[in-house]
């Protein structure tokens, strides 16, 4: 079994190098906030998206079985309406994202959390909305931040880095090597979920998602100032009861200061979006 996986890994490496997937580039336009960092990518978008899609499907099925998926039609409609307005603006950063298979769902879960998996698979936990009593503008700020992670392909970048550093090699090789049949798809989805959540965003990726998310909400006609009130609320909530979200999303002064400095840059976009309605 072990021998087989080593052999497979070699094949995979040769495959990756020969198909010239290794490289540095930037996944998005830089936007008004000026994000142009080169990104190290060893895995293809297609590989990462199929992984993400399988994980997301499994998450939906599990939640559905537990009767925690989209339990409140009004909350679902609210989250989808906000997400749709943000998704309509993604071509500002990359034209191809407009044709992604976007999905937006809500899970009844007390955790203060939300995410957007690679390829546009959004999940919002009810704990985020309820515990922080979020306004539409604040909810747009969280979802915009998560969409920005997906547009920048931060997940793919983290998996590529793990791959390069060998630590995640066996796991990624196993995931990519899984045959597409019913018996292994569950395993594949489980490993994908594990990968996505076990590799936290770096601080650099967080800053990029904050900045691009701020611009995205402005283009969609949501008040960018809500990002400040959102992270202030997050900080207050986090000090009472640390949630998983805070280990990767510290609501500290640096984050809030950085966002505050960029508000004048994106405010004209917000005014323009509001005037256009
Ligand atoms: Zn983030």
C-alpha cells in the first residue's frame, strides 16, 4: 500500500512538472486597492476545484441529514440576496469567476463562522448572524472577505505550498489520485475538507482578502464602513468566547487600522454604486 502511494507520487510529480503547472502568477486584477502579489501555484485550479466541489457536496449532505441545512427560508433568502449582489461584481477582479458554479447555503450552527471554498462554494453559519446581530452591510463585509479568498485562490496557494513542503504531499497525492467512483468519493471529500480547513490562511492572505473584500462590497453598493463595525463586533465576541474563526481571523487593531486606511479609496466606488441604482 505504501509502495503504491510512493509510486503514484512520483507519477504525479512528473505529471505536474511536465504539464508546467509550476509557476508564479497573480490570479486576479489588482483593483483599486492594488493587490498584485505573485502567487506560487503547483496544483491546477481544476484539481483544487474538483476537490472543493466534492467536499462542499458532502458538507451539504451531512447538514441535510442532520436537518441543519437552510432551515430558515428568510435567513437563506437574505444571505443569497447579499451574496448575489457581491458575486455580480466579481468580474472586476477576474472575468472567469462570473461563470463559476457559485453556490450559497446557510447552516444552522452556533459557531461564528463563514467560508467560501475554491470555485465559489459559500457557507454561512447562523451563529455568525445571530451572535453578532449583523446588519446587511456587515454580513456583506464577511461574505465579501470570504469571496475574495476564493478569487485570489488562497486555498490553491496553501495546498501548493503544502505540496512543495512535502508535509501535505502524501495527503494531496492521495486526494488527487482517488478514482472517481462512489466508494472513494466520500473519502475524497473528507480529505478535501481536512485539507481546506487544516491549512489556515496566512496573514498576507488575510490582508488581501480584507482589502479586496472591502472593494467588492463598495462595488456592490454596501457601506464599506461596516467592515470596521464587523471586526469590532468580532473582537468583542472573540474575547468572550474564542471561536475557530478567530484563530485564523484575529480581529485586532492591525486589521482594523488597515481597513480604515483604505475606506477613502473605496468610498467613491460605493457612492457610484449607490447613485447607479
Ligand atoms: Zn479570511
